[in-house]
C-alpha cells in the first residue's frame, strides 16, 4: 500500500515539475523545477529496485548537469526575450519533430510488446540474493573492465582538453606574477606626497 502511494506521489510531482520546467518564464525557476523532477525520478527508480540509476540521477544529473545549467543561466547575460522571438517561425519544424518522436515512441512500444517473450529468454539470469548495485559492480569490473577503463580514459582526455583550452595564453589576459609580488618593497608601492591646498590629486 505504501509503495503505491509513494509511486503516485513521485509520479505526480515528476509530471507537474516537468510541466513547470517548460512553462516557467524565469529560467532559474525552470532549472529548479528540473532538479525537483530529477529527485522524484530517482525516487521512482528506487521503487523499481534500480538503486544504481537512482544514484546516477542524483549525483550526475542533479549534482552536475542541473547545477551547471543553473550557474550558466545565472552568470550569463542571456536575452531570453530575443530567444523567444523566433518561436512562431520555428513552430512548424517543432511540431513535425514532435510528431516524429511520437511515432518513434509508438513503434518502439509495439516492438517491445512483440518481442517481450523473446527478450525474456535472452535476459541473463541474476541471483535474487545479490543486490542490484553489487551485480552491476561485478559486471563492470570483470566482463566490461576494459570498456569501463576506456570510458575513464575518454573522460580524462576531455578533462585535460578543457583545462588546456582555459589555460591558453591570450594577449588580453592578465597573468599573476607571484615572484614579483613577493619581492615588491613597500617604498615601491607607496608614494608620500605633500599635497598643496586647493589643488587636485596628481595621479
């Protein structure tokens, strides 16, 4: 009984927060509603027994993606009025894309229903006593170890590339000289001036 109530609670909040994410005029409010949707989707994953996916939703999507969206929206001076100006112009293309996605969902649901029996035969059996996260860990660090390490190397290369791009030398960038700051004497930074009365300060 409690599982059913929790499911309807999480599902209702997910649908409502997703609708508010799209309809909110303030982009910061949209990101906050998106974070709420991710949290409740993680709750749904816990109810389904997929604890690993629930942790991914909270750690990756809420902790990284949504917070990054929030910082970008708050730090950048984006003219959202100008962005919404072309809504009517791109409306036919958007409707066509929405219809295409709806057709794909219907075809995918039909294909899944048709192949459900065959899919059940091909699913690898798992021990009920082993937790979900432990079973995924055993597969990641045994059968898919090289693939897992390859993904880690790709992310490492991407991180190094981002650091290199931000540390490149530019003509308009001001660099900090630590040695010059330490060796600077007080008399080089301060000048005592006997300022005459009635005259401005000489810079």
